[in-house]
C-alpha cells in the first residue's frame, strides 16, 4: 500500500479512482521503463500515484490534469521529486504534437474510464507524435481493444486500434488497488503506433465509415450491414464473402475493402 503525498476527495464526474497498490504502481513504471531522453507525458496524474515514482525514476515529466483542485498540491509535492510540467486542460483539447515538438512522446495514464474511448481516438489522431502508450483501462475495454476475429468482443474498437497500433494487454488489476474501488476489473495495456509506411489504410474517414457500418448491425451479413456503403461486388473484390458477418472479418480484410474505390 502506498500513501499519497496529498489527498483530495475523489470526484466521480472526473472518473477519479486513485491507485494505491505499490506493487501495481511499480509494475506500471517497469512496463514504461523510461530511458534517458524520453519525453514522458501522463494523462490525469490525480494525487500523483504514478507521477512521483515516474519522476523519481526519470527526473522530468509533463502531466495533463483537468481538475483545478489538484494543480497546486501537485506543483508543491513535485518539488521533492523532479521537474514536473503541468498542463491544466481537458486532455481532449490538448494537441500532443505541440507537446512532442520534433520528438515523439510516450503517453502514460490511469485513464478516467468514462473518457477511455474518446482519449484513445484522440491519441490515434496524433499517432505521429506518439512513440507508445501505457494505459490503465477497464479490463473489458482492453479485451475489446485486443480481440481477434471470431471473438464475441471483437468490434469497431478492435479493428480501428489494431489498424493503427500494435495492442498488447499487459496485466490485470483488481478493484481493491484503487480508492474508491471501481465496480469493474481493470487492466494495463501497451499500444505502439505503427510506422506511417506500415499503415495500409489509405483514407481513414472511409475506413471508419466502413467499420462503423459493418459493426453497427453486427448480426447482419456484410451485404446487408454495408447497404449503401459497399455492394456485394465490392465486398467480393476485397476477397470477402457478402454473407459473412463483420465479426468474422480480420483487420486486413476491412482495410482491403475500405481501400477499394466505391463508386
Ligand atoms: N493517475 C492517478 C492515479 O492513478 O491514482 C489518477 C487516475 S484517475 C482514474 C483519472 C484522472 O484523470 C483524475 O486525476 C482526473 O481528474 C483526470 N481527468 C479526468 N478527466 C480529465 C480530462 N478530460 N482531462 C485531463 N484529465 C482528466
């Protein structure tokens, strides 16, 4: 058990569940394994559970925190640990490219679970500026992110994230590791954005459109779910069966389909 350097009452609307298990915090720092020169950025430092151990190890860190009540105590407590830069903003309004400058940042965070998907998609928008990400999320979300075709939880999130990143679930975290405990299990996941020349998607908007339509009605065949988006001839030209369902189509299959001209 790790005692926070300062304590504030957790705010539910900001998804605040503060980590206090020393062993889990150490595992996160170990997974990130910062090296000299790395540009570390933490989303939602809260009471500093991960922040201060990372600072002790690395010497410098930028954090993005929305809760105004945490800014002053974070500033004060950081003085004993290292150089902390605090960005007091909604992370969804932060342009990671600005923080990265001409390098790439390494993102870390025990994310507010109510914003997990928006934050993941926001990170995808700035993938060029990001070297890797280590996030604590609901375990159910991590399962969806890493799911393979045929799995019940394979869906839009799996396809969108895997097309742009390598997704590796690392370890599970029980509710008791947080105060207050969330109602669900959590897990830490690593995501490494693919290099530009490794990304096969030609038009992200079209790709998103196809994937969203396919899974919008996941019980339907591709032919029906993609009505108005891609016809049977196009589906076949992508090497897919029009009577297949979205959950049977792998990521390269969706990419082939979205890359075909759709007149
Ligand atoms: N890192 C701390 C820990 O592990 O104990 C706190 C994690 S808590 C689950 C999520 C943190 O994200 C809180 O500090 C919360 O205030 C912050 N947060 C919530 N919404 C945010 C937003 N839109 N932008 C930036 N930070 C946000």
